[in-house]
């Protein structure tokens, strides 16, 4: 069944409500509900039931369940690292022993460099870089908006540009499906590697963040946020509620613990090192064929376990204290997990409505094929913004935009080149949203 214009309703509702109410969770729920209303032919009770069923059905997808679980565990890892004095030790090293970070620029550069180095998974990168840099950005009165921009606009783009992580495995899986279906030809890994120079958004985003930090220029809403933070000390805007509780990201060192940066560095090194190892094992010797979600999942489990052994053996905390801190961190991530669940659910509902296919039909035969990548980028950006998920967005757009719709009836060289470009590289342009 074709839903046409109605298929745009869920993402539009989700976007408008999120922007006007600032309540992302409620906006996504109402977006899901509006979609199920359409799917159930406007039956209220059937729509309510389908909304609940779709949320529960999310856990039938193994990779989604693993994503939610490793998000919980990352919260536990960050909390226990903070309690061990690892974060404080690292900050003391940079500010007191080496006197490296002296101002706002240095604090933001720390977040930026951390994001560049830890590229195993975007949400992990954001949480780690934010946790490490936040005490310093708070000290120098950097608004949380600016810190969030630096962390977010570094993490996902870097993961897309260095695909030896969950992103790369996911992308190769998506490309592999299209190769198997005869839509494109070639080796998935080779195609992904060839697409990297065309990931213009990722490249520009990483460069722009560095430039923005070095110049220190603020404008628009960011300038207002920085002025508020500098003049009043209000790092968060009035009424703002952090998605991740400070129980995870601002846990003070356990009483009596001597801050030691190695309590942070060693677990993070284990976390990073386990990612390629996991990809190698799950890929049966081929790192490029490994499972991204499984590799990240086991990398986080290994890091959490290693941290437990390290801290207990060093006498920093006993086993019960370690477990309590991990539970505390897991609890602090609940809002993020709820957001992930609803984001994946609305992504599925939008898939049922074939919103992507409808959006593709709007431009079919109306634009030159060479504009295909730009159109995919704009539409996928809107969809990712509405659904709150990058990976879920990949699956829907990959299927919808490989039907040759935007190039049908085209006979010119430029149109055919544009269609080929869109087939091979289009997906790479929006994978960091």
C-alpha cells in the first residue's frame, strides 16, 4: 500500500515537536504513534497497540540490542573510571604537572583530540571525550552547547573516515547487500575505501571543528550561549536537562583514592585495542568482514572487566564497590537507552510507510542525475534528524535509493554518471548524521 504524502507525517511531527517543546522522547513517541495511526487505518486502539509492539520489537534485532547494551556498559565504564581517580589524574597531569591546558582553547582541543583518537563508535567517543574534557571546560566557563558541538561533530565524522569500527562494518554490510542484489559491482571493502574521499561532510566537519576552536569565533546562538556561560557562569541554558546524568559523567574520585591517569588510560587502551581484534575474530580472519555491533559489544565488556580487575588488584576499591559504581553508571544512561529505542522504532515505522521511496519519487525524472548525491544528503539529513538514528537511516535509504528511480529515463552522459555516483558513493555522504 502506498501512503504518499501521509508518509511524511511522522518525521515532520517528530521534528516540529522536538524543536518547539525540546522534549525529544515525547516527540519521537508521538511521531511513532502518528505513523502507526496511518498504518492501522486511523484506528486509535490498534495504533496504540502497534506503537507498543514496535517498541518491544526493537529487541528482536540483535545488533540493536547489542547497541543498547554496550551503551549501558559504557556508562558503567565511565563512572567506574571516574571513581578510580583516573579522570582526575589525567586532568591533574595536563593542568598541574605539564601545564598543557591553560584556557578555553586548550580544554576544547582536549575534547577534539580525544574524539580523533577514540574512533571505535560514535556514542562511545562522545561520552569519553565529553567526560574527559568537561571538568576543564567547566573550569574555563565553556558552555555545554559548545562542548557538545565539538564532541558530536568530531565523533561520528571520524568514525566514518576511519572505518575500522562498528560504522565501517555496518557500511560494508549495507554495501554487500546491494552487491549481492546486483545493484552495484565490486568488493564492499574496496567500494567503502573509494568512498572515503567523497565523504565531504565528514571531512569538512572535522576541519571546521578544529578551525572553530583555534579561531575562537562564535556567532548566532552559540555566541549567546558562550556569553551566558562567561558572564553568568550558567553552563547550561535555563531549563535544560542533560541527556546523560552527572552520576555517570561527573562522579568524583572515591574517598581516599590518589588520582592516577593510568586508571583511565589503561581501560581506554583496552577498549580501543579490542575493536580491531573483535572485527578480526568475528570476520573469521578478515577484519573487513567482521561484525561491528558484536565487536563493540565485546570491546566494552572486556574494558569494563579489565577495569574491575585493575582497580580491585590495586586496592582502589573492593568488588562490591566496583559493581555498585557500574550499576550507578548504567542507571545514568537510561535516558540515552530510551532515546535509542524510540529512535530505532520511529525509523522502522518510517520504513513501513516507505517514506524514503516517496521522497525519491518526488524528484524522479525532475533533476539531473549528477545532483543525486546532494539530494540524498539533504533528504537523509532530514530523515536522520527526525529519527535520531544514523545506522537505522542507512538501512531505509539504502533500499529506497538503489531502485534507479532518480535516474530512470536518463540518457545523457552526465545523468548516467550521476546515477553511478549515487549508487556507489551516495550512502557515504550522509553516514555521519
